[in-house]
């Protein structure tokens, strides 16, 4: 959380992100505002320009994103959700199999200790994995870097993969434009009230990613029951892309080059493995279930929940389907991993507790 002294750096960060987004939008590249913001801020953050992002601003944009995701849960979508169970169950198998493969890489090739490797190998949310990992004696710096690089690579590559495969036509807007002047204030107030209630409930129940999931659940309830069909103006999704893209870029600020290079090279290898596995599973499930491969790819892609659903929104892929699978993935990992780590620790498979040592 930033103070008033950091406000100029925050403004500078947002301006740089907006310029990057505007350049990408000018060339009509996919997910232009978020990828452009990432591309503009990341190298400058690594070079030590002193870019800053305020967690409160990012959380506000996460709420906006949650409301927009919830808007995808129209009554017809909710009625169709019963068909998703096959791919949701497949998600559990996919997480275990790919997690085991990436864990082996981090242990045997990258040389991570077992605790750090297990919290680095599973895409369960950057903040959740780093916090839980630190509490259980892992190196939260390497965990954060591994997940940051994974999210960066996935977000940067997936839209261009869609374009290369012919699933996104360059220069064509995939989302419906909602003008700010057409917004119905009372309808938006109704949706915001529902999202706020969902957010509070998820925080009380200690859900993972409570702000995003809570806002989404509240908005989905309003839209899914037909109480409202209103959508937020498009300007908000642009602002959300700029803030979230800039926030990803600023994660790489102030890192020693040696630490950064070690994390980056190993995270790149594991992310490529994850993306390859995602394509294989998506192709198989598309044949078995009849779902569109585009939806399956975004549902199984090892990116962050917020980032992947934002891509789904921007590329007009089934956002409700994608977000439901990512929620299941995060819940599965966050609930199961702490139990697994404790069991393995009691079995003596982790060696000395890194929390009692200097984390190098």
C-alpha cells in the first residue's frame, strides 16, 4: 500500500502502462491494453526506474473485473452449467499430473528445496502460494518469481496464439462496446450491491481470492437470476487492463539480476511445459465433450484467475465457463496443498525447515 510520497511514481506507472496499451491498441494487437501495459512497464521496472502500483487500486480493478465476469452468467448459461462436470473433474487430474511434472523439474533441475518447489509448481494464485509457502518454511521470493514469470508468459503468449490459430481476427473488437453515457445508474447500483455482499461473505468465509470471487459471485447471482442484464461501460475493462498489466510489470522491480535470471529461466521452461500440456488436454477434451477448444484452452491455461478471465472477456470466449474452472483449480490447490505439505513434512520428506534458516 502506497503513501502520498509514492503518488507521483504511481501516476508515472499508470501513464507508462496507458501509453504501452495505446500503442498496442493502435496496431490492433490482441488484449492490447493489458499486454501493452505489461510490455511497457516490465523492462523499466527491471532497470530500476522505481515504478509503483497501489494494492488498493489493483483491488478496485479486481472488483470491476469480478462484476464483469459475473455478467457472463446469464440465465441461459447457468442452465447449461450442468454439462461442465466432465472438464471440471478433468481439471483436478490435470493439476495433479502437471504439478507433479513441474515439481520434479524444480527439484531435480532447478535445485529448489522441496517446500519451495511444491508451492512454485502449482498455479493456485500468486499471493496465496507465496503466503502459504512462507508460513510453511519455503522461499517466498522464488515462489513469487516463479508465479510472476508464469503469469507474464501465459498472458503475453495466449492472445497471440489465438491470433496465429485464426481464433482472433486482428483489428476486430471481440467485445461489445458499452458507452459510459448509456449506463443505467440504478441497474449498476443493484449489481454493485450484490457484488459487495458476495465480497463480504467470501472474506468472512476466508475464500481464496475473496475479492475477485466474491464480486463475481454477487454479480453472477444478479445476472443469473435475471434481476439485471446491465453491463459495465467498456472504459472500465480498459482501465482494469491497464492497472492489472502494470501491476504484473512492477512485480519485477528491485530484483537482483542473479536471482531474477535463475527464476526466469526455470519458470520459462516450466511454463512452456504447462502450456504444451494445456494444448494436449484441451484437444482431447474438445473431442470427448464437444466444447470449443478455445474455451478449454483458457479454462486450463496456467495463468492467473484475473488475467485469464480478462483474456476471455476480451476475446469473447465463454467467460462463465473459463472462470468456473479457474475457481475450482484455485480452491482445489489452496485447500489440498497445506494438508499435503503437512503430511509429507511429518513423513520427513522435506528435510530441515527453511523457516529456521536464512532463505537464500
